[in-house]
């Protein structure tokens, strides 16, 4: 198949492009390089089945493809809050452009949504039928509400124009090629530990997250794209939940670092707990994560150590 991956030069997108190429598909990677990086995909450039297009999905584009994975959107709070108007435009206008393309060429389209649609959840663990608790006017809303509108657009194009859609709600994912400067907890803590700097826990560290290794996520996304008769939304994440303080301690142990933990103010609207219920993905896609947090973190630490050594 010919497959378009928007945001293909980003962290998740680059792993997805790699996996789709290895399965024999033709891959068009589309990216505006806001948070993505050519280094993430340089190893794919030699393949005659790989094409790179520099483009911004808030502008229309004409391509002929059979599948569209719509991942373009900055994902870390630091990046998506840098230009919040652009962030919400990317989710809203970008999704309209990609849905228009899917409708025109009768492609199947998968939207990368997020656990952030649940906001600061009152239902724990989060199930797909929970509508969420999102602040519509807060500093995270350009991302959360943008993704909620993207889901709405997917469902409306499906109901109104029979576009073949899939929606995945991705929970915190980590692995090699996360951007060093993206401010997310995994990259921050690993880099701080490798440099023996203080580890910055925001708040008292009792808030929780559940971390999924990137290969497991990519496997779930492809299963969802290729399954029959199920639009989702479906949660994709690893249900093993950790407090951020426990997570900091784990990183210190794995890296053997001399770092000390320090506490800094909790950012506004920071969700207190997050854990996916993945029964739906288990039943419909026969999917579950396979990589343990310890194994995934060791591979991620190895990646960041390489960057660290290069200086
Ligand atoms: P990332 O920032 O590494 O990748 C996003 C990519 O999209 C980058 O390459 C960036 O340059 C590109 N991009 C941004 N705006 C664009 C635009 N207007 N036009 C074209 N390209 C654009 O982030 P990621 O972690 O790889 O996330 C990928 C997708 O998965 C995002 O949609 C994100 O919302 C979603 N997601 C990720 C996580 C996670 O933990 N990584 C969790 C939930 C959802
Ligand atoms: N966090 C932290 N220290 C950091 C970066 C993040 O304690 O240096 C916390 C953050 O406040 C949040 C959690 O870690 O509670 C996950 O943050 P991240 O930005 O990785 O993702 P998100 O909040 O979008 O889940």
C-alpha cells in the first residue's frame, strides 16, 4: 500500500514509518519539522519506497494514498504551549485537510488522539466511554480541545460522508528519538540523571502516569488501522501506573546516577492521575503491551547516553 504518515519525522511517526517500510509498504512522510527532525528518518532515506515531503498540514495538499496516519501535532506541553494558536489550528484545520484527502481518494484515516481528551479524569482507570474533565480555557486546552475537535471531525466525516476512520487515544509513550528539549518527564529525568543534575519533580510527585514503550504503541496503531469494522476510539497505553516520584527514583536506579530529587511547582491543570483501561484494545485488536518499563527505560537510557556522549 501507499501510506501517508503526517508528523512522520517526529518521535512516534519515525518509528511508524520505519515499521511500515519494513512491512513492504511505500511510505510518504509529511512534516513541517516544528518538533520533528531529519535525524529521526535519515536512515530511511536510502529506501526507494520512502518519500519525504516538507509541508504544513494546516494547508491543503493533494496526494494519492490508501492509508493516512495523522500524527502531525506537537505533543509535549512545552512545545504545544509555545504557539497555542498554531497547535489548535494543526488539530482542527490539519484534520479537516487530511479528512478531505481521505474522502477524495477513499483512503482509510487514523487519527492520533490522546489520553488528554480525558483531562484531569474523575474515572480511574480511564475507559473509552468516559467523556472527560477538560478545562476549555486553560493552558493545556489548545492541545486537549484541539484533539477533541479532531475526534469530532473524524466522527462527523464518517457519519456524513462515510469516510473510513480510526481513532486511537494514546497514553504517555516513550522511547528512543524523543526530543531532548521537549520537557516531557521521561526525557527530562533521564537527561538530568545522566548529567548528575537535580531531578525536577513537579508538585509532590504523587500524580501518576502510565508509560508505554514506542514499539508497543506502533504495533497497536497498525492493528487498529488494519482491523475491520471498528472505528474506535480505542485506548492504547501501558496500564502499569507509577507516581512521578516513584518514576524519578526508578530513573536514578537504572542510570546509577548521583542526582538528588528536588521539588518544583506543579504546572497549571496538570492531571492528577492517568491510567488506561485497555480491555477494548485487548478484545478488538488482540493487543497488549509487551515491553516492561524497566526494559523500555534501559533502551531509552542507552539512546540518550549516546547523545550525551556526543555532547
Ligand atoms: P512529536 O512532537 O515528536 O511529533 C509530532 C510531529 O508532527 C513532529 O515531527 C512535528 O514537526 C510535526 N508537526 C507538528 N505540527 C505540524 C504541522 N502543522 N504540519 C506538519 N507537521 C507538523 O510528538 P510525538 O510524541 O511523536 O506525537 C505524535 C502524535 O501522537 C501527536 O499527534 C501526539 O498528539 C500524539 N500523542 C503522543 C503521545 C506521546 O506520549 N508521545 C501521547 C498522546 C498522543
Ligand atoms: N513532570 C515532572 N518533572 C519534569 C517534567 C514533568 O515532575 O521535569 C511531571 C508533570 O508535571 C506531569 C508528569 O511529569 O505530572 C508527566 O509530564 P509530561 O509533560 O511528560 O506529560 P503529560 O503531563 O502531558 O502527561
